[in-house]
């Protein structure tokens, strides 16, 4: 009967080691990321040049992260945003998989708007087990380990305690013409243009609700685990528990989730 707690502790230590390894590589990539961000502030650069430059930074960081993790964990597989021979864009049937978004908020990045992250989630046998989202501009690191809660810079975070829908601050991620009905029911809305950060803001109580339209796996994998571990309910377009690949992701605190499903 004493084996189960020891196994839980061992899994926690293993997942924590995975996050430490991943964040070490993220930190090393940030100098390249931020130097590129500074270069994009040059007013002489045209849009096509900025797009090409952003895509090259995106691909460079993805390659650096995958190469470093593959060196440490040679049997692990990878899902990532940028098409590559090193990764796929759908979750493979494999025991150890990393889902990576090298620059979530790349449109912000390209336009020199300081709202973007590096997002990583580790899956074991198809389940999210450890995640990090790093905002290098504000030096904010959001992390979570399955069953162990969510942290912001090593301090525990939780969703907000708001119970009035008409006072809620709602984060929205989607196309320009995406206007969910909830816009008319909450106090105000905000579009960050960075899905992982929107979910982390929900997890830390900065947002009370978040709605994300047709998210890709790399957009939401890490943020979903962080939000779940902060006590957030995650639902799909039918207000049923969200599954990877559903058309709509709605996150809300338990009190607000009850109001949404009524």
C-alpha cells in the first residue's frame, strides 16, 4: 500500500525534471527571439520582409528546441506549428510526445507588439502531463504538472472567484469576424492575439472566462493543462468537456461555468 504515494512522487519529480530541462532550452532561445523582436522595430522594413523574418525566427527556435530535447530524450516525438521533418502536426500514437509552439502570437511579434510566448506541453500516452508557457517580455513563466497545480514564477495560481457573469472579464481568441454571443453577457472582452497567454491569464485570475475559436493543438495544449490545474473548467462548443480537436474551447471558473451551461 505504500507504493502508490512513492510512485506519485517519482512521477512528479520526473515531470519536474522534464520542465526544468525544457525551460533551460527555452531560456537559451530567448536571446535569439528578443534580438529578432528588436530588429522588427525597424520602421524601414516592409510587411513581406517582416513575415519572412518572423517565419525564419519561428523555424529556428522550433528546431533548436526539438534538437535539444531530442538529444536529451532520443525516443521522444514532437508536434509543432512549423512544418518540419523533425515533427508532425497531429498527435502521434506514442508514449512520449512534446507539443511545441515556438512563437505563439507570431502576428504580434511581427508587428513588434510585446505579447507572445513560447509554449510547450509534454504528453505521456496521450495525456497532458507537464506544461510551460513563457512570456519573455514580462519574464513570466507559467507551469503545471498534472495533479500538482499551476504556478506563475513558482507561486501557486488559481482562477478568479467571480460569480457574476455580467461582471466578467473575457479573453477571446479567434478570427476578426468571430463574435461569440457571450460578448453581450460579460462586462468587457479583450483579444491578446496569443492563445496560450489568454489561457494562462484565465488560470491566474486575470481573465474570468476565455473563448478560443478553432484552436490548433499547439495553441492550447500547454495553456489547457495550466488552466485545468488552476481549477478552470474547459468545455467545447456543446458545453461538454473539451477534447483536443474540438471546434471551440471555452474556459471558465466553476462558478461561471455553471452559469454558462444553464
